[in-house]
C-alpha cells in the first residue's frame, strides 16, 4: 500500500513539479497583482465595476460567446448527423474536412479571413456581382468578422461531441419507435433529439468557454468595435502598463468561467439518465 | 396447440434479394390467429430477413404480406400494428419503464387515463407491478427483457414478433424465461412469430416450427412431426440429435427402401421421406435413444464402446463400428458396461428413417 503510494507519487512528480513551477506559481503571482494597486487592496475591482467600458466589453464577450455557440450548434448538428450515417470514403473525407482546420495555425486562418472579408475581397465582390448590395458591406473589424472567424475556428469542438453522441445511438431504437407507431417527426423529437442532447451540452460548454477566452481572432477581426475581454486584458498590459487592472480583469473572467462550469456540471447531473449508456 | 380462429398472417412468394445474393427465396407461409410459430435456423438462414420483412423494416423484392385481411406489403412499419421485441431490447434509455410502455399508445393518441390503465395492466402481465417509475437502465437483464415484451404487447398488436429475445440472457435465466414466455402466450393469446437458433427454445415454446436454412423454409410442422419425420438430413441433425450415416439407396417401393449403409456394414430396410430415390444421396436417421445395446450375441452389428458418459437417469455410449463409424446411443440399459467392451447394436426398423442428404 505504502510502496504503491510512493510509486504513484514518483510517476506524477515530474509533471506536477513542472506545472507548479512554470504555470501555477507565475499565475498566482500574476493574479495576486490585482490586490497591489496603490489606491487600496480592492481598488482595481471597484474601478472595473464602475467602468462603463469594462461593463460593455464584459457584456459583449458573453453575447458574442452565446451567439457563436448558437451558430456552431446550428451548423454542426446536421453535419454530425451526416458524419454518423456515412461510411467508407465519404466518412474519411468528411472527418478530415472537420479536423483539417485544427492542423492549421489559428493565425493563418484568421489572416485568411481578413483577406476574404476585406472591403474589396472576394466575398464582397461576389455579393456585389450577385446584386445583393451595390456598395461593399462592412464585414471586417466588427461583430460580423468576429463571428465568422470564431465560428470557423470553433466548429470542430461542437461537431465532434455531437458526432460521438449520435454514433452511440442504437439504430434499433429508431426502428423500435417506428414499429410502435411513431411518425418520423415524433421519433426525431422524442428519441433522436433527446439522446443527442448530452453531445450538444458538451459541445456547447466547450465552445462557450473557449469563446470567452478567445484572443487572436477577435483582436484581429473585431477591430475597435467588437472588443472581447482578453483583448481588454492585453490592452491593460501593453498599452497602459497597468498590471493590477489586467490581473483583476483576469480574475473576473476566471470567476465567470468557474461559475458557468459549475452550472454546466449541475445541469448535466440533473439529466444523468441521458448520459448513462 | 392453441385453437386458431382464422388467418392472422399470410405470406405469398415473399422474396428478398441484395444484388446477386438471395437472402430469402420465394416463401409462402400461413399463420393462424393465436398461433406461436418459431423460425428456427442457424445464422444466415434467412430467418431474421423474414422477420424484418414482416415487421416492415426491410422492403421485399417480391411477393405479398397480409395481416388479417389487410395487404401490408407496402405499408410502413408504423402502420402495421406489429409488436416487436428486439434481441438488444432497444428500450429507450432516457425514459422510465412506464414511459417506454406508454410510447406506442401516445403515438396512437390513446387518451391519458386509458394509457395509465393499460400500462399498469401490461406491467402486471409481466409481473413488474410498481416498476413503472424506474429508469430502464436500473433494471436487470431479465427485467429489461420483460419490459421489452410488455412494450410490444401494450399496443395490442395483431402480430407479436420476437427476434432472439433470450440471446442476451445467461443459460440459467434463459430456461426460466422460456417457461414464462410460454405461460405469457397462453394468457395474452396473440399471434407470435419467434426467431431463434436454439432448437430447445423452439421445442419448448412453439405450436409449430419453421426450420430455415439457405434462405428458405426447409420444413414446417409441429415439434413432434419435425422430430419423427424430418424432411432431410439438415433437419434431422438440427432438431434433436441423430446419427446420420451415409446410405446408398438401391430400391424404393411403397414408402420403404432398401439401402446399403457402409458405416454399419449392412443393408437396411427403412421407411423413406420424399426425395429419397435410387442414386440420390441419402442418410440413415438413427436417433441415439433408438439405438439399443442387445443382450444376446449373434444379433445386430458389432461395435466397441469408445466412451461411457453418465448422465444420471440415462447413460450415453460412444460406439465404434467395424465400418469405422462413430455412433451415439443413449438409454437406461447397459449400466455395467465399460470402455473397450465389445457389444452388439440393434434397432426397430420402424424407428429409423431414410432422409435425403442435404450435405454437411
């Protein structure tokens, strides 16, 4: 028993020590800066709470994250459905199509979107050629740009859990539903949809939390009109050299994420029946 | 056998092909109302294809399906009013037992109070009173099996289909559930088609058995008919056990034939099944319980006892003949015999049968 414990500890030690020294300690040091403002221990948090800019950015971050989650869910659902049904070559092609973007640097993908969405880029030219609009549409440096870029980057994180949930559904359940007299819509609504909800909940949690902490894509595609929390935190450090404010904003973001995670796990537990298989 | 009051299900020329492969040869079958019919056969024999065609999960390549006086050949599964029990049960995992049972009734827009009443009655029928609020995944395998049966029965189906419903249970439980299913059928009296590869299950449960092989019904009859007069060597070996030495038929007259049986080193006269003819490959069906060890020397054929297996009330002997055949005999006699003893074997001519050889 004791020998085993030492063995486990010895195996864990290298990773634990590395994490502690290069990650946990610097993080604690950084976050503790929030309480070192010359105006007082909690002055930074007071300043954040009183700042209309900060409040707007916070609200914007949550709205963008929620919209991104909704759009990826709507796009990923039919895609995951197809993935779960096709076999052979089509499956290989589709799954690589889903995974391929993950292998390309996020920076490359974001700059690619800048080229596509710019004032005289291919997207605007196509819109004008089709007569949808006479003047180029503002697609970049606003919400539209941020949403397009983030949805593109985060889509696989929604597709994969949904696909997993759909693959786990026994096709005989749909036959059973059919044989019991239920129509297609009813079988979908009462059997298929509820059984995919665990995947949807998992994917949505992923996408929402990743969205809240997203930096590169909103910073490059959002410009000055769609600022997200991480962009603000970086601005505190690089433009204002105000480390205590950056730390306070980070703590606020961390707290929001923690609360959401707790709520999510609580929601998942409430519906445990859907997850057991 | 249960009194039948008319035709519940009629198949005419029902066929299923997948490209060049024929899963089900053109098949005719009539099933009486209230009858319990088993489709018995090894995997790949076409029994599951036939079941899926009746259920409406597979479209036929040809032929017709009638339920009562309705032609349902082109009717989707949800309008056939058929109850299906799947091998995996296919219970809805996110619902309680009662919700599973109510599902088919809700699809039929049955009023709520009646649903509650019928769900209760169905649970009582399978002896699961009080389990309605349980999640199906909290139930044991045997209980889930009963829930699946109750869910299929609660919709009052015209035909109840069961696809190897005991396949997922252990041997001990399977015996018990067989007897329960038989009692249950006597209670609900619904026309039932049961698919299995287990001949013991088929014998215990069925009014009639359709033995399937190579995509067709090889023989249809009661258990006793199949056992006493199997249509060919495949069925003789599949229903019960049998010694099946090869036989060369020399002449057939009036339902009897003479045949040389090299393994026994003699010529026998025995009743024949249709299809047995001079020159056509045939086998002699010699059931272990009909093969007797004779008290007197001089009669029968000589054999050496190769093994003795004590089975309690019976003893089973493995016997080697001079012709090189290995025969199995089973009976209450021969208590004192040992391995290596030389004995003589005999049988009553009316208990053996010459059947067409369908190959191994």
